[in-house]
């Protein structure tokens, strides 16, 4: 894994928000404690927000400030609506998150970022979710993908842990089989379903032991590489594809801070598998946290 250092002017003050420990109000969530420590040592002011209150639409309980202060949220994934409330509330208190609510939605929801990466990511179609599965809507959507294998996910996440029963579609033209998988996916996601259904062309990717695709994750701020390494689900992923073509793609997307997951197909083509908001994306395996947060603060 590598990280890059930029000789930018360091802001006089910047804030890193982390999720609060559910039982100890003054401590970060244990899963974010190492990052909070690294952020503080890099010169960030570290503050805590209550994730449960955010999800419930309540005040995040952040102290009032004066002036404008740049900030980044590093915490558990938020629905776009919850993030927009956080951004609005912090803005009232003089805090400018790296993404406003619109930029977060663009980075977070596949139908938003897909238009900018079309041709360098698997072909995709989607259906907004209104609470009821529409077989005709599924059939019409899949007609644009044609026959062949596909996968189903929501606007943000898949159910890869249930690959055969709730993700993989061996034949997108077999509507009955597709609907069985989709129903199982909806059952697994339940109230956590984000946005709607997405159907993506399945690509044969280079894989390692156990058949897991060898993905790499890039963390990008303002079109520049902050870190690259194996996808956080992997210990190793071999040599990553060259970063520059993907940095150029990220520069097309409105916003500043992204995670971009990339892999090679078995034919050698490098493609984007997913994009996400950098604030709610796990860092690549092997990231040097001290170096990462130092780079992030200089670049923020």
C-alpha cells in the first residue's frame, strides 16, 4: 500500500468527526479509535457525533462554533437523508464538511455516479423502490442488459455474503430465477435497502484463493491519490492497476472525496467495480493511518 504526501498549506484548524462510543460519551466508537488517534496526532480537532441520533433524525450534539471550519466525517455509513441533516446542522454551526448533502448522494448512490463512469464500469440498470416488487418493471429493466449473468444490489450495497441465493443471477433472461434471487435479496436487506434495486452486468474478474475478486481501493481527494491498497476485505490483491486513469474518472464526478474500487477482468481490462463517499468507506488494507491523516489534513 502506498500513500502520497502533498506540500499543501495546512489549514489553521480542521475537524475530523468520528462516531461516539455507544456507552462512553467522550470516547470514539472502538472500531474508529485508531483512526481518531491518528487524526488527532495529525493536527485535526477530533469531535464525536452520535450515530444513533443521526439515524433517528435527531440533533448530532455538536458544539456551536464561529467562523468557517473545514471538516471531514469518518464514521458509519449514513443514508443520504441523514447525511444531509448532519451537513445542514454543522453548517449552521460554522462547520463545512468536505461534501454537502448533494455531493454525498452523488458519491454514495450508484445511479448518481454511474453516469460519469459509464464505459469503465459494468453496465447497470436500476429501479427505484416503492415498497413492492414489480416483476414487469424488473423484466423491462433487465431487457437493457440482455441475457447473460448479472448481479443485484441496492443503490449502495450488495449481499455478497449470500452470493448464490441473493446476489448472483446466472441468466438475466430467466425472470423466474431472477425474481427468486431478488426476493431473497430484499428479505436480507429489509429496512436497510438503500434507494432501490440495481442490476449490473457480471464480469469475470481476476480472482485469488476462494474465488474472491482481486480488488483494490483508491482513496481520492480533489482528484489526487491519498491511498491505494487491497480492498479492505482482502489481505493481498497483487499489483494494483495504474491509478491515473481512475483518478481522471474521479475528477469527472462532482465532489471531492471518494473511494474507488477497481479490478481487472480475466481479459486484462481494468474497471471500476464501485464508487463511494470517502467519508464512510473503510480504508484499504495496510494503510499507514498516521501518514494518511497527515496527507488528508494537508489536502483538506
